[in-house]
C-alpha cells in the first residue's frame, strides 16, 4: 500500500533531528590526500576501517538490519537491508522519528580531516516499508553534510529500484566521519491526525540501500616524526676510527601514513644516496589494521655507509621522510672524525702543595685539572694514583668538563679522597684525558704524592732520664726508625713532662709541658752512658721550667716524623705536625746487676763457677785461681772506691775522694791479691796453705769496707741516690767473694769425703743385721749379746720420708722398746747395717739427724734433743762424712744428702 509522502515540514524536522551539534576548525598548511573505495570498478577492493553501528529502538532488541558487501541482486558495495518480520516501532505514537536505523561508518585516521566526499553508483529499492537512505560526512556541529533518499525525496514508487545520481558532499567544517544510513520514518495515520503508525516490515522484504563507490579527499596537517638509530651510536657526532655506519630510520605518521624514506650521505660538496625506500601501500584497503590509511602509519628503513675513504671531513647523513599526503621531514646527523689524541693535561691547586712533602692527610681536597684537545674537545678527565713498586692503580676522581662554550681547553675541579691511598709510600699521579671522539691519552702529572701515616718504630730499650744538680735533664735513648716506605727521618724530638710541685702550689699541675729539641742537637751518648744499652744511644739535654721536673709523674719522649698535614693531638705533641711515636722514659739509676758488671764482679762469679766444676787435682786449680786474680783486678775495686758511680747516672756532680781512702783501698787490695796469688801457686795437695791464703785475702777485703763506707757517706749526704747506689755496690761485693770462699773450701772437703768413703769401705765386710721390729726384739736378741755392738733404728720406718719422728742407736733393742711406749705406737725398725761401734753408730745417727733436721732447730725429728757431737767441733765434718758414707755403702744413700752452711763449719757436705 502506498504511503503518502511526508510533508515538507515533517520531513525537515525529521532530518534536522538526526544532526549532531559542534564546531569545526581547519588545519593550516595541511596537504590533501585521497582514500577511494571503488567496489564497483575494482572487485578486489576491501572494506578496511568500515564498521556497522545499529541504532536501537524501543520496539525491542535487534538485529533490525543486515549489513553486507552486496550480492547479485544489489551489486557490490556497502549494502544495508531490513531483516523484517516485525513492527519497526519507535514506541511513541506522537513521534514520527526514533525508529530503528543502521549506520555504516568510516572514521578518519590520525589528525586528518575530510574536505570532500563523492558517492557514486548509489542504489535504493523502495518496497513501501517507510525506509530512507542517507549518505553523510560529519565532523560535529557546524560540519555536517548529508543527502537523503526515500519516498519523500522522489523515490516514492513501491517495488522500484532506483539508481541514484552521483552525490558530492563538502562539509563546512573539518569532517571526521563518513556514514551510510538506512533508517525508519513512521507515517501519519490517518493523515493529518497527528498519530503516527510505524511500518510492519515483512520478512524477505526487498528494501535495501547500496553505496558502490566512495572517493574521499582528506587533509593531513602533521609532519612525519623521524627517529634514527645509529650503530655504532652517534652520541655527540664524533668518532675516532674508520668504521661502517649503519642508520636505521623509523618514521611515523598516523594521519596519512609513511610513503617514502630516503637516506643520503654528504661529504664536502658531494652527495650520494645510501638508501631510498618506497613503502608498500595498499590503495584497495585490503590490509587489516591500517585504520583507513593507504600507507602504513609506521615504517622502517636501513642504510649503511661503509666509510672506506680516508677523509677527515665531517660526514653528514640526511634522512628525508614523506608521508602519503606529501608532508616531509628532514633529519640531519653529523659525524666528525678525530683520530688525534688529547694534547695536554696538568693539575694544580692543593694537590701540588701536598705533594711537595710527605703527608699524613686522609681528607678530600679539590684538585684543579686542566686539559686540552685541538680537535673534538675534552669530554672527560680521570685522575688516578699508582703506588711505586706495587703496580696497583687507585682511582682518585673524575670530572666531565662543561662544553657549552667549547671544550678544546678546559679547567675543572676533581675532588680527591686521600683516604683511598691506604698504604704508605710514593704514588705516581696519572691524568687520563678522553676527547669527545673517544681518544685517550695519559699524562704523568705533578710530583709524586708521598704518603706516610706510620708512627716511628721504637728501637732498643726504653728511654731513661737523669736530673742533674744544675736542674737540667739528660735523656738517654735509642732513636726510633721511621719505617719504609715513608719519610725515613725524624723531624723533631719532644719531651713531655710535668713541672714539680712547689711549696706555694703543692698540688702537681694537671697540664703537661713540652721541651722541643732539634734532631741536630742530639749527641752520641758517652761510652759510660751506653755501656749497658745493646744499641747505639743518643743523648739530649734540656732545661725544664724553673720549678724543675716531677719525677713521680710520667715523662715521655715523643718523636715526630717529617710529615705535614694532620696535626698531632695537642695533649700528645702540643699541636706539632707529623705522626708521633711516643715512649715512656724512666728515671736512670744503676741497677745491682749493672753495678756488678761495671765493677768486674761478674768475672769473680764466673771464676767461682769454674772452681766448683774444676777437677779435684791441684794442678788444675792453679789456672783457675789465676783467672780469679785477673778477674778481680785493681781497676774493679778502685772503680767502686775511687769514683763510686757515674755522676750523670745519679744526677749528682762527681766529687773527688780524699787520697787517703784511695791509698788505703789500694794497699788492702794489693795484699789481698798477693794472698790469692800464693794460694794459686801452692804445690799440689797443700790444701791447708790454700785455705790460709784465702782467709788472708778475705780479711784484707774486709779492710776495704771503711773506705767504701766513707765513699757512701760522702755521696749519700748531699745526694741520696748516690748513697743508695753505693750501698748496692757494697752489698754486691760480699756475695761474690763469699761464693769464691765457698768453692775453695769445697776443695778441702773433697779429701775428707774421699777419706770417709775409704773408711766406710773397710767396714763393708761385716755381716748386716736384718730389719728388726719391737715385736721381734725378744726373739732376735737371744742371737746376739751386748758385746756384739750397736744397731741404728728409726721410728716409724720410711716411706713416707716425712713420717720419721725418731732416730737413735741401741745395744739392747728389747729394753729400748719396753721403756719407750711411743716406739710401740709408731713402730721401731732397725736399719740393715752391721753391728757398729759406739763411734760408728753415732756417726750414722748424726747423718740421719742432719738429713731430717733436729727438732729444736725446726726439723721434723721430735725425739732427738741433742746432737751426738756438736757441729762447732772440728771433727764434726769428719764424723758426718763417715756416717753418710756408711749409709751410701749399705743402700741408704737417699738419706745422706744433708748440706750445711758455714755456721756449722761443714760446707759442701751432701
């Protein structure tokens, strides 16, 4: 059934309702390009970038239309046809529009805009279904160009297929979308009633719309973007060798696509093309993903310069990119050759100052680095240090000079951390300069940096000091050695001391004072001063503060090496520069051992030791005694009596001793020496003569004591230290002489011991008495009578040795056991000796008493009240030696080891 055409007013209202609002702007200096879809003329034309958009309606869900690429009945192109079989209602009887619609839409790529569109080979079939056909270019409000076809526009005959004329649309503003519509318009029923009835489209309806060819003209306002990757990289355009240069260009243009990439090489006035790539484009729009572009939005091309020529001129690479619209972008890269190394490098500033001397610094100092390069300019400087002898290189710092005003001559600051030089020694400084082309050159700069942080190493004994009568202080020491590698020398000696308290200020001041002594002021110690030091000694003398020096508080010798930089702690070296080595100094007094050696008394002692180990024959005794005479020389005695001690060793002035004392000492010594000489020249076996001569020498040595005492008094009154040292010398003489006397007396005892052994051996043939206890006394006494002799017993019998409390002799063991109940309690046992005479038995008893000790003299024997013979009697030693010999002979040698001092007149027994 024919539908009446829409009134002009209604048709205008319907069409205006489909226009969207907006403004359009044009792009200045844009270049045009075309995109054509000729489905009718080119069967291979694709449909890239076209999308189907169905406009829903209140009448229900879709699909309402079917979009296709055309067929035999419609022809190739963009075809839209209703599916039918339902009412295409808009849900509002009072509205003519708002029904279902389908739009085939094409969106511009990138920033391009549509300026013109030509739609040709359009077809439309009217099956009286109230369907309208529209072509449109839209870019927002103010940019809307359209053309509608349908019953109200001259295509009103039902069941008629219309071939529509070519339609050209030119939007008034920049267009961004191309659209082909098929939409529903409801008609008034009855006409003029204001009530609208929407069509009920049957299934299989023949209504359709088709666009066969579209030619679009677009403007591309953008230039292509170009990125050139180089291998090797062209950082700042400088290279230092001939090598191939590969350029890879990536161009991007999303508005019209990239069509061409050309790479050229220019050397001087000559230009040649390295690569000219025409990008494969697709005008039939069959390539997926291009979004309506004929050429790809991104393209890549590579070109290589073999760089085989030897020219040093700048090499310029020109990369030109065109997009499909004809827009062009040019990028230039310049490569400059520099095969010359940097020309100079030097340092200045604080490092030059520090390098002049040995330093102990650990801080960071700024160093001025100057470098030059006549071609590409300086890019980087690096300062390093190499320890002499080790080969190890230590990086000290780097800097990148600014190049905004040229880099051919630069001056920059490098912070140098001296703590990185962790070992003492000399360091060569090297400056490595790198130019912008990568050329490098190393320079040895400045003087060597000398690091010495090690303290002087002490040598020899600790320092000593003496205070003289004039108040000066003399320090005796062995100079320390500054370890190598290092400065190797001491710059300054300092003595840290505390002033002595005064009557006005009895409390000692808390602040130390310092005496500075130049190294040149130190003198070699005298022979007497260095006699007891094992190393070469030096001596320095200084005058302390007027209050003197406090010897009860620490005194230290501080030695500063020859370094500069860090100041030593004020409390240690009073703020002097250098690495301090500190040693505690002690007051200097002669020790007993030193005095012993000083007087030659060590030779006396050695002679005594030779005597003790000498054979028992008299001929060997003579050279030993001659050595003793030589050891105790006149100079040894006179050294003590004449000058006593070195004055500088005690802090006292030397005082001459009155001649009378020296004369007395000389006379006594000469007589003693003569007595010893007589003992040395005595014939063999004349031990009595030897003993008498030694006794004479001993008496004469005693005569020296008054002279020595006078010396001690003379020095001791004004100088207490001298008195003490003199007393030590006096005490040292006596033990040495006594040792010599003891060794000589031992020689006389040797004969007595030999006689005793001979005497005991004569009694060894007797039959021994078995061990007898108190319980066996009755039975055994019947076998022997009192006339048989004496037996020796102990109680209790050892071991243990410490348990013996009683020793004794008896002729009647039975009577002894019955009278003394303690023997029954502790047990009594006889020794396995033969029957002895009374004298023999007393000899053995005395040897046993001498071994364990008499009870009243602090020994362990409790039952023995007296000795069998008094030790003071001359025959005591003879009887003691005979008793010990009997014990040794019959297997009791362990109890014959008693040793007596000279108070008991028997020296060396045992």
